[in-house]
C-alpha cells in the first residue's frame, strides 16, 4: 500500500491579502456591537414559547427581577376582558439588562383592538415602577398572531373558555 505525504502549498500573497481584508471587514461590521464581556449586556431573556425550562439564575447585582416585572405587567388589564394581559398571553418576550433597561414584546388580541394605543403605554408605566428599572421599551408585534391557545388556564377559567 503506498504511503502519502501531506503536501502543503505555500500561502500565496493574494490569499493572505484576502484573509486580512476579511478580518478588517469583520472588525468594521461588528464595531458598533458591545464586546462579549460588556457589563451593560443582556442578563436574562424570557419568551413564553421556550419549551425547556432553564435553571434559575439569581439576578446580578442591580439587575431587575423577572418575577417583579411579570407582576407589574399582570396589573394591566384589557378593558374589554376581565383578565390581565399576561394571563391572556399577550406578552411574547421580556428582556432584562444589567443596566436596568427592560424590553418587552407584546401583541394585542386583534390589530383593530380599541386599546391598541393605551395598553403598551400602561405596560411601560407599570414596568418602570419596578425597583431597579431605569427604562422600559414596549414593542407591539403581530407575528405570531395571537390566538386563544396562548391564554393561561387561569384566564380560560375566568372567561369560562374550557
């Protein structure tokens, strides 16, 4: 059986130049992003669609409690439905940051919801009252569209929708 030797071709100047150009391009493309160890980075993110429960991490010093944010959101009720918006499944994501910022993605039961203007403002104001929260941003999203399957069992029971 013949033996083979590893043959290494010398690095051509054009190949070396292309590699350096690619590195420089990557540096420019990512220049506005915070480094991986940045203190103002995201602490925790939550979405209701996560199938696997993650181990509970204690909040970092100065970080906002996820439970406190959820409790604040649960104080907001849709005026047409006697259930809070958290139990209705209108909250899609909650992002907590070390620096006290909170970002929330929520939806409404329908695009023509009469409370479309006031509910996001109420959520923002409720979350900004939580100790440690410096600012809150609420974004209304329509994808995926809300449906009754997103409601909690408590909301179904309150609305007699079993």
